[in-house]
C-alpha cells in the first residue's frame, strides 16, 4: 500500500501548511481535488513539487465528457507533470480507449484510473441512478476499465479484492473513505480501516480528515505509515 494524503482543506495556505509539515516523508502521494485545482491551478501543483520533489501528485478531477473532449483534457493534464489522474467509468468504453490512445502517443504518461462508485453513495442512492447494486456495477466498470487499457480504478475498499479477482492482481485500486484507526466516518457511507484495506488488497488508501484534523498531522502520518508497514508484513506471511 502507498499512502495518498487528501489535500482537501478550505484554503491553499492550509493545504500548503499541511504539505510542508509532511515534507520529510518521501514518496507520499498528494491528492489535489476539484476545489484546490479550480482555485489554485497549476501553481499549486508546482509548489507541492517544490516542497518535496519526491511527492507524487494525484489530480482528482474525475473527467466525464464526450470522448474527444476527455482525451483533450487528458493530454493537458499529462503536460502538468502529475503522476496520476482519474476519469469517470460512466463515460464508457469509447471514452476510455480514446483517452488511453491519446496518452499512448507520449513518451511518458500518468497513471489513469476510473471512478466506479463514489464512496458517498449508499445502496439505495446508487441503485436509483444505475439500476443495479454497487458491487455488481463496480465490477462491471472495473472490467471495462481493465479491458480498455486503464491502470486501475477508484473504488471502495470493500470492492478492491473482487475487482482484482475479476481483472488482474496488478490492476490498481485507489480507495477513498479510509479511516485508518476507526475514526468518524463523516459524510462517507463506505469507510474502512487500514486492516480492512490490507485484507482487501488496496493499493492506494486515501486519507484526508483523519490526518489534517489531527493536532499533529506529521505524527499521524508517521503512525499510518508504520501501520501500513505492519499490515504489509502480515500480508507477506
């Protein structure tokens, strides 16, 4: 597992302060979402890299449009130098292929993940839109993503192992809604601990509020990284 820290604070200065407090940890993933990117733009990403050149950047914009427009946007995202971004699986197979074909023309490209089901959905809310349950549709979206060349999916931790079984063990799962030690779920419907994430073979646990609401975020990240190492040790036995 590789920790992804969600930079979801209300202001750029608060997010920068959080990132600076974590500058001593190499190879952390930093999630830059809608609000941060719309407000702070490319300069925010560039500053994160200045804070620590080893930070990996996940741009969480969930692209969803017609295929050519998504591919145009994907090209521009790749030029930002981010390491990973996502699209909505609901955009469909043609959009997925178009994005990956366009990115394939570059010498280097970011990882591309597809969002299956937002973790804010409960079963009833999801079924009212998609007509089937979360597990079934998440599996269908994951197979579509795998078959069309994406690197992985964004899903609940509880779907991760089934997704890998339906695709490949190297197919990545990035999972929001992680409460590492059982913290309050907030507005997330499907949350999991690090122990669950390890059991479900999650590659990227995304953690936000449990870190930035802690009085000492750096100490909380250290505790999480130690727990991840311990969980990985259990998994390798």
